[in-house]
C-alpha cells in the first residue's frame, strides 16, 4: 500500500495562513483546533477527520460533521498523540503540523515529547510563524537555507555531532541540555548537513539571521 502524507492542525497558536489541503493526501485536526479553523475561513469540507472528546462542541457541529468525528476520550494521552495514532492507522508516514507551539508552553513541550515518541514511525515537521522544526535522523541534510537561523537542540543529549554549512561548525562534539546546546547558529551555505552518533536532535530552521 502506498504511504500518504498528512496535514494536521492541533490546538496551539493558530497559523497566520493555511496551506492548500489539496497538497496533502489526508487533512485532520484535533477538536480544539477545529474552532480556529472554523473561525478563520478554513474549508472545513476538506477535513478528513476531527479527533477528540468533543466536550466543547455545539450540537450543530456534531450534526454537520459527525461522520468525520473520531471520538478519542482517553485522558491519559494528549489529543496530538491520539491524532498521530489515527494517521498511522491510515498509512501516513509524513505529517505537517500547524498549531504545535504558542500559547501555554506546557502544551508545546508536550507536543515535542509526543513527536519524540513517534520519531521512528513518522516524519513529523512542525511549522509556526518563526520556524520549522523536527527531529532529524543520524544522517541528515537540507538545502535552500543560506543565511537562515539554524538551531540544534539535544533531546536530551547527542554525541559525535559533525556539521557542514554552518557558521559555527561542530566537529565530533556533544550537546546536552544540562551543559551545552546548539541554538542561534546560521547557515553560510545553501545546504547544511548534520551527522551524529548517539542521542537525538531537534533541528530548527528560522528566518534569515541578518
């Protein structure tokens, strides 16, 4: 079966603009995100599913969208976690996430932890008004980033890191959240590559450094 790519809206800071849902195989949202989609003109008919416990929805919403509601009442898991599980069941392997940051920071940290949990099954990329960010494999490269802010954040540590294309390169070095992190670097080449031997790294691509 051919794998699919998905667009997923979750309940953080609403995005300033919406991608074209036609560019994705599947589009879904958590029930909290449904409200900002509805209030900001997103074409709700493009939603393939809406997941959550629906305790904040009116009877009209339930009546109109009930065929696309997936009830996920488990209070031991976040809505983001449950939505990713749904996408896995739909054979998705690449997920673009909007609404993952902003607002309450415990939600943001929780979203990163959920993405870490699924990092080997799903290619999850978060986008917000400031950057895109995602966990990277042990051998990684990205192009089109000259002069953009690049941050490497250990989760919680990573060793044997070698980078190319950054203003302040790393040569077989270690990052650890208790001692040293790799934020606020920038790309001097159009392509940046990162390899590392152990641990896990979050990779951030921001706006232009200067």
